[in-house]
């Protein structure tokens, strides 16, 4: 089994996490900044709320030594990552713009 570990002290979005999840790789990441918005602790990943390397080691060993947990996190992560697909996000933004009132102004 494999896992991606991202022990960041600061991280806005964590694009590498999305890429790993899209491949079905379980993620172990810091519980900082925007990362809890990208990954869901216990569902698609394991979040570590301390900077203590022993806490990371414990989380890593838990994921790598528990095959059922690793497989479950990987499957859930892969499904969750689909919402971050660039085509899907682009279409959502387009729909927001299309829903705006034009007040009689037309695009050329």
C-alpha cells in the first residue's frame, strides 16, 4: 500500500492532494489552512492536527498497516476528487455567470 503525506505548516489548497486522491491514493495531511476543505478526515484522508513527527508516524502506520482502511480511504478519495475536475469547475463558473441578470446589456 502507498499513501501521500503532506506535513505542511501552511497550505492554501493542496493541489497535490487532489491529484493523489484522483488516483485513489490515501492522503495523510496537516490539519491547516484550506486542507480540511479539500480532504475529509476519516472519509477520504487522515488529517494530523499537530506538528509532532510521532503523530505523523502513527497516522502513516495506521493507514499502511490497515489494508481495509487504506482501500476505503482510497476509494472514497477517488470519488471525492471528481468534484475538483477543471471541466466541472469551469462549467459551474459559467453557470454562475449565465445566471447573473444582464440589465439589458448584451455581450458581443
